[in-house]
């Protein structure tokens, strides 16, 4: 996996790599992020193709097939 320059986004990627698919609340709680801050980083990562969301229940996971 390539290094992510933004520190919080790297922590999120590390968490998902270690724990597998997770719901947003699990990620935020584990990394002690506020909802607004965590959601901002998740949205950036979704846009960049670093993470993807599954069908309901929505889980986040690392995108192993980035664009």
C-alpha cells in the first residue's frame, strides 16, 4: 500500500488494514476522532479511491483495486 501523506488518513488506512471492513462509528471511536473531522477525512479518502463503502450496512474498507 502506498504511503498516505495526511496523518489522520494514514491512521484510518492503518486501522482498516488491521481490522478489516468497519463501520464509520468503529473507526471514529477507535481513533478518537470527532464525527465532522473523521467524516471529512473519510470523504477525502473515498474521493481519492483509497477506501470504498460496501452496500448496507455501510462498512468502510481499503480499496484493493484503486483507480
